[in-house]
């Protein structure tokens, strides 16, 4: 009788999961502490993860859902496209080759054992406020990918341990490139810690990873089996694409069966002129995020968790756009509406598990200046209200769903840039009414101290975050400049003394018994 293959016992498997996650957390700590830009060191707009030799997700830190889910979906293709060598690191930001949008730059490093066998990869993705776009902040009101900045296919950035600084100089001009070096440093830390984990294992690393993936799949399928069987459809809408195309549908049908989950976006609008298009990897990130939220807290986040989920979207639609479609806002705004649509469909299957719509936008503000005082670029997303749910009111003034960043502290913003924050407060009565009301949005008001160009890429300015189970809708957001209302997506110039005001949406309410509770 053949001997059973070696396995980790449950305690050691749990320790393995924790140690892998801690590697990702330490990578993130290194990246945050060595980065130069407020976007990374203050807002924490980055993510770190570990993948196996085939590019399957093994572990991640609790960073940005849209980063991590898209990497989990597209990493295998990147692995297959490159020849990996000891001491190398590859950089990529091409949305149609495994990226999300151009400001999110991914740096990947292979991990080999002593015999030279490829075992795994460590990777991090970080948002760069200046990626060479046609407008400061690198989130322009664009019509093609080329307008959005430098497009980087999978390219060797570090060869045998030596950083190819000439590449960075060619792409972005001569400079220190501190955030890129911080990403390289984070990966070096990750490789060191991952090797320590591998060395301490009682079984081969590949065996441990396979056991981890199988364990996650078992938990996921068990949880999915608790949901009602059937087909559930929902359609939500994007406000506009910034170029006159309004109320664009995102349609989803979710089939729940004993075989697993099929998520189909047939009926979604075709790709558009504006930059709310997105690659399928971003769609996968939003779908994975929603189903992850339905899982037990203790389940390891890895590829096995998503084996039961199949995703499809028609080629050439808004959610499976083709080059050279502009995609800058697809990653940030469309991803939020995808999660709304998937949640809306699942609410029909399990209403007590699903919250009302959260603010449904990241409220993107990109700005900067070019002149005698030096060039500067700044980008931030602004929090809003979360939806109420069967267990309580929605949270106020928080980032939700596909983003997990912090706000930029007023002190940091005013120290680094010629800006003054005149108001930063809760937007009262913006949450939807209900047995459990939606969370409140925010008001953030910027005064420009020098001539500045700014771009807004926002949503939920026409169509409100929906309530659920009889709850009221949240308030739509509002943008204004010197007191005059602005469109949801706009690019403008400002002079010293001008004021930009962003009022973010509130969350939808849950339950139809009136506005009984609130939470701040």
C-alpha cells in the first residue's frame, strides 16, 4: 500500500497561513516607510502579495481590494510571459497585460530555492501620482490609453540585483525615483522573509501551498452551498463617461448551483469614449471582493478561495475593453459600480447578508502645477458613507469596497503642496433613511495657493446609492468650483484663491421603518 503524501497538520497549516500573511504585511510596512510620496506613505495606496510558481495567489495583506483581486486574476499570464532569473525583478503597469490602470505600477520578484528551482513570487503594486499623463496627477479626462501616461509592458527593472535606473530615467526623466526604489526594497524584504518561511517548513513548499489552496476551496464551497440555488440578476448604471454618454448599464446575472458560481455581465454597455472602461482583471477583482466578504473571517485569501467562481463579460464591452481604450477611471469608479451590481444581485438571494449601496465612488481628485516654483502632482480619493445593513447602520466617512486607503492628513497635504484645506467635515443628512440608516458622506474643500490644473473623476452625482429592504437612497455627491456646480468628470485650471469643494455621497439605508439609528 502506497504511503500517503506528506501534509501539514491543522496547527502547522494555520501557522503557515499566518507566516505567509505576515510576510506580506512586513513588505507593506517597508514600502510605506521608505516611499517618498504622501500617496504611498500617508494614503497607503499600495498592496503586497505572494504567488506560487504558476502565478496563483498564496497570501496577501489586507491592502487594496482592486489591486489584489486583479493581480490574483492576471498574475499567471505575467508569469508565463517572462523568463525569470535569480536576482531579477519585473515591472508592469499595462492594463491589458495584467495591470489595472497606469498609475498602479507592479514590481514582481521571483523566489528560487538553493537548487535554482523557481518556487514563488513576491509582488507589490503602488499608485504613482505622476506616471507621465497628459494632465497633472495622472488621472486625466482621457479618450485613449496613451493619454494616460507611460505604458510599461512586463520589463526587467532589476537584473541580477542591479536596478536599471536608465529605464526609469527614460520613462519619467532623470530623478531619484524614490517610490520605485521603495517597491524594490519591499520585494527584497519579502524574498528574505519568504525564504525563512520555506526553510522552516516540515514539507516541501509546493506541498504546503497545494494544501493551503485545497483548504480554502473546501471552506469557500461549503459557504457557497449555504446560499439559495438559482439565477439572480441586477442592473446598475454609471452616471456618465465624461463625454456625453449617460446612464451606462452594468448588468450582471449570478447563477448559484452545486457546481459553483457563474457571474455573467452580458447586457453591459459597450466600451465608451471616456476612461470608465476596464480590463477583465478589474472585473475579477470586484467579483472576488464581494464573495470574499461572504466568507468566514479566518479563511486564507488565496487562489483556492475563488476556484468555484467563473466570470465572463462580452469582448468589447465596458467591462472587457480592448486596447487602446482609456481605463484610468475604470479601476476606481467602474470597479465600485461592479461591486454594487454584484451585491444587488446577491441581495435577492440573501437579503439579510447584503448591505445597501455604499457611496459607489472613490471621488478621485488629481491636481498639479507646472512652473517656476517646481512641478508637483497630487492625487487622492475621498471617503463617503457605507450602506446600512440588517445588523446596523452604515459607517460614516470611510473608504469602502474596492478601495482601502486612508485620507491624506491635512498637515501632510499642506506641507507638501501649495494647497489649503478650508473645510473637512461630515456631510450631515446625506445617509439614506431606514431602520438602519446609511453612513454620512464628507465635505472637503481645497483652496489653491498657486495656478493649478485639476481633474475630477467621480460618480453617483446623478444616480443615488440605493437603499435596500425598503430603506431610502443615500444623497448623491456634488462637486463645485467657486460656488458653481461642476460635472462629475471634468478638467479645469485654477488660480490662487480659487476654491474646489467636494461633497461625497452617503450610503443607502436598510429597512423601511424610518430613520431610527445613525452611526458616525
